[in-house]
C-alpha cells in the first residue's frame, strides 16, 4: 500500500503505445477511405458508407484510447466504469460522423474547415477526458491546466490538418495513396498526440478513499490485445470492402467509357459517310454533263443536267423508263450491242456521237461515254452524255462571222483576217491583211516573225509582249501598232485575236486599218494645241495693258533716275554720291523691266519647256505681278496663304502660270458685280495626299450646281465677251500635270476653284 | 526762308517710281515728299507753302482721279500733275477738265515733268500770295464797325454821300466821318483803291485761272 498523498509514479508499455498509435492511424485511414466512397455514392449506399465510416473512425479513436490507457502503468490496480466506456464510444462515433459529413462535401470553405476542425478536435478531447472519468482507482487525478489546454489545441490543429487533406482527397479518382496516408497520419497524430499530452497533464496522487467499483471492469493485457486485434480486423475489413466497391465502380466506369467511345466512333463514321455521299451527290448534280445509270435496261438514276437534257421536270419522269425509249431508232442497235459488250467485258465504251429523244419527242445530238458499274448490288451501266449542240453552235457562229467579215471587207471596211497555227507558226492572211502590211504572197514568208519585222520599232515591243502572253496560255490577243510598209508609208492597225484551243491550237484574228482615224485624232490634237495657243494669245491681248504698265513702271524709274543723275553730275561741283545712287537704282529697275519681258515671252512661247520642280508660291507671285494692274483696277485685295510644309511640285512653269492667270482673271470677272462687300481673292496652298492642294477663293457671285457641272466644258461661258476656253484649258493643264481641278461653293459666298498637283519626288532638274 | 521753298508731293504706289521722282526733284533743288497712297497723303498735315502734287492715276484704294475730286470738293486748290503708265485719252481729258496742270504718260522726259512742276509751283505761289492778300484785306474789313461796312459797301456800289445819308437817315457829315475812318482802316489811298479792295473781297472763292 502506498503512502497517501504521494504522487504515483507512471510508466508506459512501449509496445502498447505503438499499437495505440497504429490503431489511431488505421482508424483514420479507414474513415478517410470511406469518406471517398460517401462522395461517390448516392442514396442508401451513401448512408451505409457514411455510417460505416463514422463507426470505423469512432471505434478507432475509442480503441486507441483504451489501448493507450492499458499501455499506461500505475503501481495500483485500475478498473473502468463500463457505462462510461460505452458513452465514450458514442462520443467517438458522433464526432467521427460529423467529421465525415464535412469531409464528404463537394466544397469546403475555410470557415467550414476551421469549424469542423474545432468540433472534431473537441470531440477527440472530450472522448479522452470523459474516458478518463471511467477510471476507478485508489488515487486522485490532478490536472495541469496549461497542458490540458495544449492537448486540446493539438487535437484541433491536427484534426484541421487532416480535414484539409481529406478535402482534397474526396475525389476517389484523384486521390493518391500517399496523400491519403499523410492525411490519416495527421488524423492519427491528432488522436495520439492529444491523448499522450492529456495524460502528461494528469498527476495521480495516492488516496485512501474507498473506490466505487460498481459496474466497472478491469482490462487485462490480453483483453487489450483483443480490443486492438478486433479493431484492426474490423478496420481492415472496412478498407477491404471499400476497395472492392471501388474496383467494381472503376470497372463499371471503364465499361461505360468504352461504350461511349465506340458510340462516338460510330457516329463520326456515319457522318463521314453521309458527308462523302453528299459531296458525291453535289458533284453529280453540278456536272455540266448528263449522267444516266441504267441497270437491266431500266433507268435507275439521272442527274439534274440529264433531267434538263431530256426535257423533264424531275427525276421521277425518267427513272424506270427503258433505256431504248430515249435512244433514237437509228442508234438503238449499235448502242444495244455496246451495252452487251460492256456487261461482258466489264470495260467502258469510248465517246460516241448519237442522238437521243427527249420527253417532248425532239431529238438531241449528243456524245456519250459508258462504263459498267455496280448499282445497289446489281450490274449497271453509267452513261456520261455531253450535249453536242453547243459545240456545233460555236462552229456555226464562227462560220457566220467569217461571212460577215468578208461582207464588211467587200463593203470597203479595211478589215484584214489572219489565222495563225500556233503549232506550225504559219500565218494565213486575207487580201486586206497583205495590203495593210504592203506585202504580197511572194514577199511574205508566212512566219509571224517576218510580219513583226515590219512593225514600227516603237510599237514592236508591245506587240511582242502581247504575242508572248498568248503563247503562255492567254485566250485573247489585242494590240495597236504601226506598220512601216516597204514603200515607207505608215499603216495604223488595231488587231484583235482569239485563241481556239479545240483541235490544234491556233489564233483567229482581225486587223483593222485605223490610219485615217489616227490622222483625224492627230489633227484634232494639233488643232487643240493651236487653240490653246490662240487662247493664250487672246489672254495676252487682254493683258497687254497690264503688261505695258508693268514695263512702263520700271522704265519710268530708269529714265527718271538717269535724268536725275545727269543733273547731279551737271552741278558745280558734281554731286557724285547722289548720281551713283540714282544710277544704281536705274540699273535695278532696268533689270526689273527685263524680268517682266522675260515673263511675257515665256507666256507667249508655244513649245512648253519640260516639267521642273517648282515652288507654287513663286509661280503665284509671278502671275500676281502680271495680273496686278487688273487686280488694282478692279479693287481686288489678294491674300496668299502658303503652308510652310508644302512640297515642291512637278510642273511646267508657263502652263501653271497660265492656269493661275486664268483662275485669277475669272475671279476678277466673277467679282465685277460685287458692290456690297469687299472683293477678296484668297490663294492658298497646302499639303495633300496627292501632293499639293491649291485653292483660289473669290468673294464673287459663286457657281451654281448646274454651272459647276459644265463649267469646264469648252465654249461654256457666262461672260459677254468670253470664248469659254479659259477653264477648259485650265482643266487640261491640271490633267496634264496628273492632278484634278474642281470647283465648289465658298462660304459665305464666292467660288473655290481648287486643284491638286503632284509633288516632285527626288531630284528632277 | 525754308518754309517758302516750294514743295512737291508725290503720290504713287510704285516704290521705285516715286523714289526716282524724289531723287529727280531733289536734284533740281526742290523739296519732295512721297506717299504710297492717297489716304497717306490726306492724313498728312500740309505746310502752308506753295505746293504741287504729282499723282499716279491708278492706285489701289483711292485712285489719282478720285483724289483730285476729293480735293476739289474740299476746296483745296492744289495744282496737280498726273502721271500714268497706262493712260488713255478720255482719262486725260477728264483730268484736265478737273483742272490738272499736266497729264504725263510714263515714261516721260524729265524736262517735261520739271517744266510742269515749275509751272504748277508758280501758279500755286500766285494763288498763295493772293490768298494771303485776301486774308489780310478781310482782316481789315472785319475791323470796320457795322455802320462803316454799310457805308463802304454803298460807296463801292457807286452811291454818292448824299444818297447814302438819305438812305440810312444820317447826316452828310456823319457819312463823311464814317467813310474817311473806313478808308483809313482799309489802308485805301483813293476811292478807286477802296473799290478794288471790295471787289477782291467779294470774289474770294473764284478760281485763280
């Protein structure tokens, strides 16, 4: 008997401690394994797995506790109050049920995880400390509160860790055995660490008080081993059952997957089949040839072109007919024998011309090819029929054309015909073609090269290029060229040819003598130039007064200055300084006069100089100097706005001067009747995508939409004395410079004539 | 006496022409003032000396002919010499009718212009002198009492002393006193002198030529 109030020494049986830990881990593993099943299952099985899991876990915790209690050795006998022991088991099962409930959810947030960890940890702790009250022994238990608290914290923390793992492990297919093991280790640790920490917090003090041993049992070592063994077996069985169930599920899943795969393969195959069938059907529908399939002399298939060729509305009118019905009596025997041969030899028949009878009884000339095929299991013949009418029509048209051309030639139109065999390179000419080239059958070899040799050197490259295109597979030939005849005369020819590729490739063509046309064109162009010159003269005439003024001004200054200097020199003594100043000014003014004359000469010169890089501002300044007198007389104020970034343009200075002069003179005229506002002329230049945009904006009467349409037409004028050429010429000048000239209404009044000019790229002059 | 040196005003929008003209005029020892436009000239305050005006016909804004009319309307009597690079007969006729001294077409001989200037300046000098005389006579006339003026006017119109006395109802002696006092104030030596003075005063706006 130990002395009362002495702390009892404690010790542990290491083997049983290990056993208790093993039970804790196994119980956790079984529980987690079942949690996975719970998630996967539904209805009754779910409930069963759930209950099983909760019981397994509860028994695991409970069993661990009592195995651990047996590992705990006190120098006094210990008994256990069994109703409490049973209650403890209940606590274990309930808290496990709760934990499983959480772990088997689809989703678990942090809040839920922490709550569950708290409850499960608390459950484990509760099981432990309630389990302690089941002890019946001759000692008093004293607890160190800090350590107790620590044990509870451990229980909660490890439970939480285990639950977080369990959360990831729910998906049976995704969980790995390793992770499941880690989770169960954490859970086992939660139980074990809590237990042993809890035990460490307790101190057993010997007591003499009588111990109430009612309804209590002692647990022998063997009993403990029994508990352990049974528990482990139970748990093992649980895991095994779970494993079996899983295997079964997996097999069912495999089977289902295989069925699905097979189904989709079949569907795809089916789609492929119907797609290729569809493609084939469309091809047959779209063929410009008729296709007829007949089996046993009955027509079984006809494509849309075939329906049309036979004059039917739909396939039903044709399908089922005897093939002989559509063959012209003349050909029936021949075709019959061809069909027989097809069946016997299994070989097709080459193209053959024949005639068929359409539903309305009319005959159609055709060309047909046949091949034996199998149609729905029976031997059949597929016939491809081409309408021969089209080809015949083309041939007829060609003949008609030839006749027409001969007529035209006879009527005096100079159309030469030629036929060039591309294989033999032999050209056959009509009489007119010989005349156009100034050659005869004796002097022309018939080779294309020998014809080309007579073409003007300036046009030869173009013609050779056109021929090259035809030889490279082109369908048409067209070119315009001059022929220099042996006698030196020139003949302009407009040639056009079409390549015929049926049969041996050849080109049929015509050559029209357009010499007279060209001559007319040329004289028109010349008279236009003449006209432009005349207009320039006319404008110059109008401006004579201005020009006289422009020359007289500097001349006056010269005369006056020279007179003044003579006077300065004639004084006694001569005033040399004043005389020199006056003479210097006289020279400057004389140069100015010379510049004016130069400008006028340039304006009147007939041949325009080549395009040069020009500054629009300079051109405008030149013209304003010329038009100054007119502007002043009519009280017109001129403002120039030249943007700084305006590039130089490519142009003919004189023509551009004339352009500006025309526009400025027009503006002056347009403002002639303006009395209620100032007469302003604004000349602006700015950068433009096409180069430079120039605007000439007056404050005159403006241009009505009807006028705007015809204002650039030659001989259109609104002026009493106008000849209507100024704007027409301006238009052609701008066009010759690759620009555009147009007119729009100004705001609030007046007209804006604007035009674009191309900027000069690179250095030109 | 610089102030009395005749002045030549040149109005021409062509800088080189008007500068050349200025140089020519200076070479003959005359004063020249140049103006780029009629407005410029009108804004300038003219000194009270014999002056002539050389005017370009065509100018932006107010033309030479317009300026001539404006001056005439304002009763400014300046002799004008027109110069133009582009003259026609109707234009010159119009200018001469309006009292221009000369109408020269550019380019002109220097002597032609200088002669015209000489003539114009001389004419303005006379006008100037006449105007100065009239001004002084008017000042004298202004110094007369109303009664004296009445008497002088009647004397100038050829009335006898007696008639005057009867007309205004004063004694013959009183008329004589008024008359002699007026003669004294008007600096008239004789009756003929007085009559001439009154005539000059009665036609002050009449043109010189």
